[in-house]
C-alpha cells in the first residue's frame, strides 16, 4: 500500500483523490499537515473521512511517515517550501496544479529535478483517459497531429493551466512562441485565445474563460482526419491517481518529466507576456524573471475568502 501524505487541503482535490484511492487497494492518505486556511474542524473532518493515522505537527513529521507527498495548497508560490522536506529525504512529491507561477520558481524546480529530485504533476487533464486513448492509436491510423484546439474555464491560470498541460500532453515538447489573439466578453465574463507554435511545425490554440466553469473540449486535426472529444471530468482524478500509483509501484506509467511540466507553465507565462505586449509573439526562450507572472498568494487570499466549508463533518 502506497502511503500518501496530504499537505494543505485547500481545494476539493484531496477529497476527490481520496475517494478514488479508497475504491482500490493501491494507495491511501495516511497523514495530513495543514498550515493554510482550512480550520481545525475541517482538518479533523478530513482525518475522519479517510481514516488517517494522524495530523502531523510539521512537514518533516509528515514526510517521515509517508512514501509520497501530495501538495494540494492553492498558493503555488508556497509549493517549493512544502516540497522540500520530502525531497531532502529522497521521497517523491506530487505537486497539484499549477506547479508554480513564475520563472524564478520554474528554474528552481528544474534544478531540483536535475539533481535527482522526483517531482510529479500537475494537471489531471494531461493524463485524461480520452487523451490516452487518442495517443494509443497508431500514427498510421490517426495520422500525424498537426493542430490542437482546447478550451477550459473558471479562471486564467489556476484553471487555465489545465488546458495548456493537456495540449502539452498531446503534442509533446517543443513549444516555441505564444501569441495573444484577443478577447470575447459579456459583462464581467470573458474568454481569451492564444496561438502556440511548435518546433516541429505543429500548432495549438487554447482558450481560457474567466467567470464561468467551462468543460475541457479538445479538437485535434491530423494529416488524416479530425478528432473531437469532451473530457469526462468524473474520470480525471482516477486517470491521474492510476499513473502515480503505477510510478510508485515501478510499473510503466505516463507521467511527464519535469521539463514537460515546466514548458506548460512557460507557455502560460508567454501568453501573459504577449497580452501585455498587445499581441506580440513571445518566445519561451525570451521570458525574463521580471516579466508577467501569476501571484500565488494573491490567488490564495481570494480562494480562501470565497471558499466555504468542505471537509467539516
């Protein structure tokens, strides 16, 4: 049994992942450490709901008692602090999306991975069963992928990164430039579109939507035909947990390397930079640490203020 430690139960993901895990016998949450906005009543509710062994008083204590850490805090600027006790013990961490939100932290993640740290992540949409099924088709059947179009909606980055990761999972590495295409708006709700070019000649267009949840819808044009599907959100957590368990058990898995995860964040940073520059093409290699970034603490404050009780029982 894989022993999982939960760090900061900010979102609904710990509940969703826990429900997936309890349907099988491969993994379980065994401990939790929380220093975020969920109060003691909610943490105790999470403990009871999944039969955890204990609430830990420190990240170090949690890292000692588990095989892998699941970082669920919605302040992505705090992810590296939370990951450190696991990584220094040679234990893997799964970092829930978004991995990080700025170029400085991206470089730290890449340096950690280069030194041998195992960092897994980040979006369940990257591993959706629908994506797996498409990629499992032989190229001689489906054709070579030429362009991918994808949608996501709730907010620009915390949710929008799902579609960047999903497209990255389909096309693979090689994103070169991002260009902001424009905005459609109705009142305070708006959608924004971005064009991504790839080194191999492929391209992608992704839409984010702010103010309303929107489904993950993918259209893939190949050299032979067009594929179109809506990702079933009810199966997303299971698809991700399955791949993490496969990795932990030494089985074949589909988990992306760190450089693929960081490329998706670079795409989002380049998207923000292009918008700030009025739609100019921005190369991922031209990103700078003083360019546009996404403020994790600011998002955390807004999320905490808007979030009602989730785990109290």
